[in-house]
């Protein structure tokens, strides 16, 4: 059977919560029993489980220091966590603002003129009005060459 490990921890240096959390972190390797002692101390008795490796006391001391650091960081960030939680609970979507492209009046006028020009071109194409195409670029191959009479082939 394994031997119990007893460690005395000062409450002046560590809080009871950090001692409890450090002991709980070793739950997979040992059973922990915490007993208050007179003079502001706590006795931590660790009973190793079967298959637990050596160095439980060292692991407990390391976890105790880690818990002390976690506790300090949590206390320093308490206001930030409370603020973030309050923001999350009281979140409301912003009202939609009018989408402003940020154009100057001159640029808006030019843009409106271009839109009007494009609309007139689209209307002209829809009505079938001939467009200016002096080179015949928009005509198809059949329109250019198929209508012409072909010369008979010479043999």
C-alpha cells in the first residue's frame, strides 16, 4: 500500500480556494483530504492512487503556485470580465444608418449623368434603333459574307 503524503500550507500565503483547487487538480493521481490547523494553516493529506507516479508533493506545490497566479490574474481582470458580460447581456443592434457613398456634389452629378446616358443607350437598343457601327464590328459573319454570291469553283 502507498504511503500518505502530508503537506502543511499557510493561509497567509495561499487562499483556501487556491489550496482546494490545487488539491482537486491531482484528483487523477491521488485522493486529497484538507484539514484546518490552528495558526492559520491547512494540512493537505495526499493518498496516491494505484499507478500514480512519484513526485506528488512536488506536483501539488507547482499546482499551488499556478492557482495563486490564476487567482491574481482573475482578480486583476474582474472589472473587464464584468464589463464584457454586461455588454453581452445588454447588446442591441445599432439602427441602420443611411448608406452614404461619400461623394461630393460634383461627383454625384457626374454619376447621375452617366446613369442617364446608359439608360438612354439601353432604351435605344431595345427599340431597335440602329447604332453607329461604321466598321461593322457588331455584325455577324453571316451578315457580312453569307449574303454575297459565291463564285463557282474551277476544276
